[in-house]
C-alpha cells in the first residue's frame, strides 16, 4: 500500500481561558475554572491520543501544525485531519481547495450530564462537532476506513465572493455577514438575484444591521438561530437573510430567501464603511460606499468526511 501524507491540524490549548468576573460567587468562578481546566485536559489528551495512533501507522507520513500557525495554502498532502471542533475545520477550509479531503475529530464533545449539572451556574456546552466524523474513541477506526477506501468524502458547497468584480481568495464554508464595523449602526444597501447576468428578481433596497448569506452546511448555525431554516447538507443552494430590516413594508417577503445553485446575488453597498465577515470574525474584507459584492455557490467545494457517511 502506498504511503500517505497527512497533515494534523490542531486547536491550540490557550483557547480555554477563564478570567475572574466582577460578579458572581466565588463558588461559581471556582466551578467554571475547574470546568475549563478539565476541557483543556480533555483536548490535550485527545491530541496525544491521535498522535499516538498515527505513530503506529507504518503507511502514513504525518506532521502536526497548530491552526494559528497556518498561513499558506495546504498542498502536497493526501488528507488533512483537524483535532478540535467545527471551528478548527472551518479554519482549515480557508487553506484548502477541492483536491484534499478533510476529516474532523471532535476533541471535546458536549457531555449532557455535565450541561445539566451546571445549568444554573454557567453554560457547560462543549463542542457540537456538526462537521466532525470522528471522536477520539472512533478516530482509528474511521482513519483505517478512509485509508482502505471504505469511506468517501462528501462535497460541501462554499460561497464565492467578488468585490467590484475582483474574486476574493477565501471561500466561505459556513456563511458570510456584510455589515458596518459597528453592529449598532444602520447600513444601507441593495441587492437582487440574477442568473448569468440576467435579472431573476426585483431590486431590494434595505436599511438594516446587515446581510447574511449561508451555505447548506452553515444553515444550521447563525442562520437558523436568526429564524432561517436548515437545508440538506449537500444542497448547492445558498440562503440569505436581511438582519433586522427597518420598515421593510411590502418587501418583507424579500428579506429572506434562497439563491439557487445557478444564480448569484449582486449587492451594492451605500454606507460609508462596511465589512464582509467570512466564517466568523477572524477573516474579513473591508468595503466602502459604492462597492458591489457578488455571491454565489460557484466556488470549489470542500471534500469533507461527514458523520454517518
């Protein structure tokens, strides 16, 4: 069997931070501190375990990297394994095209009994791992199935973004948010749906706190929390929603909808400043008055081993 090259991308330990608050009892603070310290230990143990499994595999050449140290596109690997949660897999996706599949290992799954125990003290929710096909317990089995060709990655749609007809280099796996840098500021913009530069819908003028567009994979995240709907994860359509529209009148039905896989949305920005946030707050692109933004699902997909594939 040919040797495989694997990149092990790791969530760092220092993300589990706890600062003493001015309010709340010392008991609660002590409990929260022990809880976060335990989370750090669970994550560290998960990394050590995954590395130990890889050391045993004679048919794999592998190297680890902290996700915070990744700055160049990932090339010349047969597989990327992320150890953390959905956020770590999302970060890896920004450095991957559609040639290398990725396997997510949820290092810190939510424990139902723990959530119930601390429900009156603090939020003890851990990682959902919606896109992670493995946990520490199942990692070796899932990895062996991948190496044996028994598991096939799914192709998840991503959002392609152009600003003033210039394609951005980063694709969104979850969602994008176009808004003012200050969330309390009302933004002005317009958008319309088109297909091959031919109009498919009316021009929609908006005053609101921003515009969110999500992929099918991202439809269960912020979009769902805002009142959107979950989409089949392999759908190539996008979902959009105008956030907190002001006096939309008869256009209220146009504030939330779907961009079909053969369509795109073209938006015009009419506020002084704006930011396109890509998959959260860490990756962003600044825009200004008069800029046009085009969004579609015509980006290269991401090959992901999904749970229950």
